[in-house]
């Protein structure tokens, strides 16, 4: 899935050389275009739109190659849009995953609990070792587990059903509830980073690696199961799709290394 | 900078989190009012794609946005490296507002900035 292409940008044009549309015609046209995943500018100035849609007169300053003349009714307008989309190399409609975390940096304390917890490599850090979402496509649809482990309610999923994960205001009661629900350190049996450091040391032998793999799987299963029981919103398929113990161990080490590196003192500090 | 707020409408096309009747009533009102506005299929998609339209919108002066929670909208823009201007942005939350209240805010009310104030800045993209 490529997220490098912008959405198709369309002007619903009613400027010089085109007729004014009725409110009803605008509404129906807009609904069709939005259902096709387009961004639409309803204005006399088409701005930087790649495609113009309008009820054009015979002589117009609209670019002929990128003009869709109304009236085009469903499904012909939708089909014409798809043809234009290909011509201008805009993003295909629907080719993205509407489920990914968004970080509220007003609340985030850079504690790296989400990075340590996520087994799917969604999180990383930037050059300044600040947490960021790096691989949003890896996120498991409808799974808000990382936002549940965040002690500051700093991770949003805008499509989530309830607050504060959906972006609603975070209340003191929410924070207390979040703390009661999950303390990942407690779930892992103490200070998570000490534990991760300890695990790295143990991983130097093959025996320790195998032991850690089992432990890592158990920890993640325990944590996810507890989250599922508490909030009843971790999709069963996410629980069922946990990778093998070896893979979990590898990913946990990878995430822990990233978190450790992000939290370690700077050389000149 | 033009002092007249521009209008942005999000259709939340790819999830059912905005009530259909609310968003359609708001879209219809915008269409019938004959005003200029930008309509996007889904702000989340534009954020995921780091679509340059978000930068144009964020940097273009006063803006009223019909979408969802102000905190979510704020950080969807910020995630693309195009933070909204807190003093010049009002978000009308279609998840909780009635269509009538939303239309009143968008078309008739003065701009009342309501992004959550904060200290945070997203990492450089």
C-alpha cells in the first residue's frame, strides 16, 4: 500500500465560463466525489485542483484535458473521476488503512512504553529521539492496545468509538482509569527498562534466548489478554495473530533496543 | 492574510463515526449557502498520506473545520508537519454537535478558536 500519492484534488468550478449550479446539484455532485475519496474545492478559483468539474459553457478557460462536464450522473461521474485519477496519478480511492495512532505531543512524555509494547513496529524515534509513528500501516485494525498502555492518554485513534482515545478531552477521571487499567511495568513484573536490560544480557546465550522467547510471549499474551478483559476492545484476531515466540522475542528485543537508545543519556549530556 | 475564515468540511468517508444525517445536513447547508469551501473525503486519509492540501489549509489563515474532536484534528494536522494556527482555527465537532448548531457555527458565527492549548510539538518530519 503506497501512501506517497496525494488524494485526487477536484475543483467544483462555478467561475467564468461555467454556469452556477443549484444547491441540490452541488450537494449531489459533492457526495459522489467525496464517496470517490476526492478532495473538492467548491469555489470560483479552482486553485491547484488537478481536475475541474462543472457545467461549462462552450468557451471556457478550463483545461480541456482535465475537465469533467456536468451533468454527469451516477455512475458516470464516478467512472469519469476514476479515469481522471489514473491520468493525473492521484491516489487510488480507499487504498489506505483508516486505523493508525496519532500522538498528542501535549501529553506525550516520551516514556517509550508504547514503543516497547508494540510488537508490530508501528513506533520509532526521530533523530532527536522523540517518539513518532513510523509504520502506521503495520497497525492492527481496531486494536487500541498501545493507547491503553499509555499512562498519559496521549495516543489517539480518531476512528475509535469512545473517549479519550477518539480525541475527546482527557479528564482526570480518564487518567486515573488508565492508570488503574494498565501499568505495563507492573504487568512485566517491575521496572520495564530494567527488565529489558536484564533480558538483553540473558539473550547472549542460546538457552537464554529461548527462555526469553517463552517469557516474552507469555508477557505479551498476559498483557493483551488483560487489556482485552478490561476494555473488551482488543480484536480476537489480534490476540490470535500473535507471532511465534521466537518472532515475539526478536521484535521485543528490537523494540526494547529502540526504547533504550531513545532513553539513554546523550554522550555530551 | 484574509480575515474571512475559510471552511473545511470532512466527510469521514472511511468510518461511520460521524452521524450520517448530521454530516449530510451540514454538507447540504454549505452547498445551498453558495459559499466557497473545501470538502475532503477523510481528514485521516490526508494525514496518513501527508497530503500537501493540509499544509495549504493550515497556513492559509483563519479556518473553520467541520470534523470531529478538536484534539484529534489538531494532531492529525500536526502529524504531517503542518500544525494548525491555534489562534485562527475553530473545529466544529460533528460527532457531538447537532447539524443546526454546526451550520450556525460554520456559516454565521464569528470564529471562536477552540484547539486545545498545549506545549507539545511533533517531531520533525
